């Protein structure tokens, strides 16, 4: 029976490898851009691996994976008995118990492909649709790293959109004086280029995530909540189905509830991790803990420990909202150092995925590095002598004009808010809050257009420019609702008076 199982598993592995080999060959044959596919030069003393040696390697891989799974199962059973007897497990033992339980559950669908004759031909399709179908003990380090790299590339595209939303909201909300601008702008620049971010930098931006800030979790629109769930890995098929069936407002509430539950579980895990000596963690555990928190898992052990310490410092601080770390994560390894930490096969694998992740920072940096290395020294000297090409100069001018236009809009918004702050000096907050109470419904909220019209009627003599009032209330609009609560309105009035 064991021999039949090993043969069936070997045949399934052979079919899977053949499927992947043909898929990669097809992808390589259709790569036509920038010479990304380079045929490897065979070494003189390199010999092709025989079929017998390949089958022997696959049999050893299956044997070691099955043996490790059996050892983990026996250990997990002993840990389960300890829990039943009331003993407390360490964090490492609890993780082993959870991982082994998941591996045993994965054996049920995986065994179907081995029992049914001919079903192993569909195994590559199943692995493409469900990458976590194989137990973790049968996954090699190369496969694990490729899965992590693919996940990072997927998240990088989403994080860029989250960064744009965060920067736009922060710039509109904050009254950026010279001192504040000098402290915040370098942080945004470092985030945009994938630089080093510390705990102090994240604390500077945590004010925007408070309850009266523009990035409070209750004010996030539905599409931002959906992308946050995708980054956290909790946007499952059930959440996708709920988005099709439920109204947008109800779906946003549902996603917000899922995020808050995940944040509570993560905070509890951070408390357990804080009790562990980080210096005692192995390199594999450091990578896993950083990757679980969606931080950069490539880097030296010292940098990974620094990231974890900064994370725990921020996560366990009661003065910092717990959803800050969904947007901002500590990073101790610069993006420029990441390609040197990847193997040549991993870099080629990233470049072959160029059609899907052209917006990711890692893919863009590797692409630029290869382009620079492919250029000859003579070309570089000629470029230094001739300077920029005219096309580059024109594109640079267009970019400068766009930046100037954006800065001009921000400055105009700041001037309008200052004008509205001067108008507020002619009235008191109590009068405006009384107007708010006359329009409030049973839930204590008011529609923003109705409130804007009511304030215009009340301040018709002092308010010369109605657009200033519209800019003041515009930050409270979201994709799902156009309502404002009494607490948010009072906090906005107080903040506007202080800024002016």
C-alpha cells in the first residue's frame, strides 16, 4: 500500500512539474519586452539530470515530507492532551498545533487526487486555483519564497493605492505649516520610494487616524476597506459574495467589522509575542513573523528584529489607533537592498510576471537595475556628455507643472479654510451646534448638503464666499454616506478656529 501511495504521489509530482515546466516555457517564449528573457548558457561540465535521479529526488522529498508530517501529528496530539489537562502552551507550541491541524485538514482534498485514477492530471489546475492545497511539510523553501514574493507583488499594487488615499486625505485635512510640512513630507517621500520607516515616523502621522481625523476607521470608504481586507488576507470568497448581494453601506459595515475582529486577534498575538525574547527567534521565525504582519521579510536578522520591536512598540501603545499599522508599517530595509537578497531565479521569476505587477515597487526597481547593468560604460559616458534627451526634459516639465497645479490647489484650499475661520469669529459654536440639532435625525446625524444650506442662511451677511463652507464640509463626504455626526462637526469647528 505504501509503495502504491509513493508511486501515485510520484506520478502526481511528475505531472505537476511537467505542467509548470510547459507553462514557464510558454511564458518565456512569449516574452518580447526589453530582452527580459535571456537564455541561460549551459556550463561545460554540467550534465543533465537523469530521469532515475529525478525520481529518486522526488521520492526522497515525499518521504521526508510524510515523515515530518507524521512527527508533527504525534507532537500535536501530545500538545492537544496537554491542553485538555489544563496546561498552558507556549506561543511556539500553539503555532505548531495550529499548523499541523491545517496540514491534516489539507490531506483530505489532496488525497482525492491520489485515490481516483487519473485525477492527478488535474492536480496542477487545483494547485493553481488553491495554492495552499498541499500540506506545508511538502513545500520546499524555494516554493515558499516564491509564494511570498508573489503575495508581496500583489500587495504592493494595492498598497500604492492606499498610500495615495492616505497622502491625499492627510494633505487636505492638515493645515500644513512650514514646520509640519518639513516633518511630514520626508516620511511621505520615504513611503513612496520604499525607504526606511521607523516608529517615530509613524507616530507623526498617527494623528490623522484618530476618531476626529480623516483616516478614522469609521470614515474609510468601502473600496479602501476592501483593499485593506485584501492586504490582510481576509477578503475571502464569502466577503466577495456579500459585496454582490448587500448594499454598499451594509457591505462597508460588514468589512469594517471583519477588520476590527482581525485587529483584535492581531493585538492579542502581539501581546504574546512581546513576552518572547526576539533574540531567541530563528531566521525562519523572523521571516514568518514579519510576513504575517505584512512587513518586509527580506533583510538581515538585525533589521527584521528592529521591525518587530517597532511594530510591538506601536501595536501595544494605547495612544495609537490599532488600524494605523494597516496603512503604515515599520521598515528597516531599503528597497534598493532587496534585489541583492534575491536569487537570480527569483529575479527572473519576478520579471516574467511583468504584465501583472508593473506598478509594484520591487518589479520596477529590478527592471531599472537590469537596464542600468545592460548598458555599456561608453553609453553612460555619452549620456553624461550629452545630458538629458529632449523627451525626458519635456516629460519632466509636464511633471513639474502637475506638481505645481496640485500644490496650487492645496494652497487655495488652505486660504479658503482660513477665510471660513475668520467668518466663524462672528458667531459662536453653540449657535452652530443649535442649528445642527434642529436638523439632526434619530441617530444624531445630519445630511451635509442640508447643514451647508442652513449655515449659509445663518451666515449670509458674513459669508461672502460659499465655496469656503463647502471646502470645510467636503472632507466629511465618503463613498457610502453624506452624513456628519455632532461630535465630528464640533471637533471640526474647534480645529478650524485653532488654525486661524
